[in-house]
C-alpha cells in the first residue's frame, strides 16, 4: 500500500487531533511535517509524534518536495491563501471547514483548484463520515421516511470552552458563528435533502458574555431556512451548553422521522446514585466524532491513492459558506435574506 506523506499546518486542538489520528489510526498516511507559528505547539508535536520536520514558516514547508499532501487546520482566515499556495506548489490538499470566509476569495481558490485537475482537494465536513449520520442518509435515500419536510439541527459547544473563545475572538476572526459552527449543520441540510437553501432568517443573542457584542461575535444563534422545494430547516448553534457537547439532528418526512444524537450520551453507561439516574454526556468534538475524523482521513487518502473523486468538494464549501454568510447578513440587518 502506498503511504501518503502529509504536512500539517495548524496545531491547535483540532490540528493536534488530526495529527494524532494520522499517526495512530490511518496507516495510509505518514505525518512527515508540521507547521505552526507557536513554538510550544511544535515542541508538543515533536514530543508526541517524533515528527521529523518542524516548520514555523508555511512556505518553507511547501518547499519540502518529499511531501505528497498538505492538511490545513489553521484559523479560517488563512484557508484560501494556504489552499492556493499548496495547490500551486503541486500538493494534494485537505482543508478543514470553512473553505474560506468570503465568496470572492473562495471563487479565486476554486479557479486555482480547477487549473490543477490532477491534484485532489477535499473539505473537512466530518459529520458526513459519522456512522449514525451515514445510516440516516441510507434510510433517507431508500425512502424510509418519505419526502423530507423539516430538518431541525442543534450544534452547541460546551460552556467550558466559552471563556477561551472570548479571549480568542478579541484578536482573531472566526468568520462568525454561522460560518464557524453552524456550517456543519448547513452542510448536513444540503447533504440530506439534495436541495439548496433559498432564504434565511437569523437571530442571535449574547447572554453569558455580552462583551462578544464588541467584537461582532454571537454566543447563541438560530436560523430558519427555506429550501428550493419548499422544505424547511431550523438550526440552533451556540457556545454555551452546560452539560457538554450537544449535536442533535431531527429529520421529519411524510412517512416518518429520524433523530440522530437525541441525547448527547458519552457511552452506554447509566449511573444510579444519590443524584438519581445520570447519563454522562460527550464533552467535546474529538470524543463525539472521533471515528468520523478517522473515516474522513481514510476517505481523503483513498481518493489520492486510487485517483477517485473527492467526496466533499470546493463547490460544497462555496455553497455552505454562501448560506452561512446569508445567515450572518440576516442577523446583522434583522431581515429575511435571499441566498444568491
């Protein structure tokens, strides 16, 4: 089996999780290089994975022609530029969501990708690789619940990470809660229905940390969406779930309904004690979607090794970002907003 030598840029919580998966769980891939502007992150990667090549400069890593592919897990504002540079340098590219923050920069990136058809590009919407979501997709495709009429999505991060995000937001642009978080649910809405969103109406509120108002961020946001066939989607996205990491999806059809993650259980254990009956909850995304991240990396490596089409393309990224940006515009203007 061919092994793909990967250079990873971005060693925050998600990037480090990707690095760990590559080293421990994806035999088709080799973590040959890592890049970060934070020295402590490089030292941590060196200690944990014995990675042979450490870079503080992204362009220096791209000069390493022993690499086959670049994995991008840096902050969202860097994605488009880093995708373009990696593609032009001759590498296959996997990039975490979102593909970019503005339609102009995404369109420029798409043109670069199109100019290099022999190189694979894949976007990281890992929920498509979760076994429960894949099973639900199969049932929908088989007509088990008939025609979809409504989708309801919850995607709420644990409260334990909110203060850290507040500090992050003072010096960084996340792209806003819809592009940064709700975009996962937006992608699922498109994936499950095979329909595009035509109109959105979005609201938001900062309660626990009103100072987020000053940096243009939202603690909790919600949106109602109309799809091109008249179906409806409702989503709630937030950063303040007291019980843990809450991701839940409900799909209602003309013949039935599906619920995925109705309760964000950590496992199958139930605790009975002086506090009553307790079901422990997942506390973070690596815990809830750990296998999905591995499946995602395996899918990327397979499309590179076998020269097969990417399962999630730059066009998926563009369309999801358009919807997320329309939600942000609707929140800003307090008006129903059409998706161009």
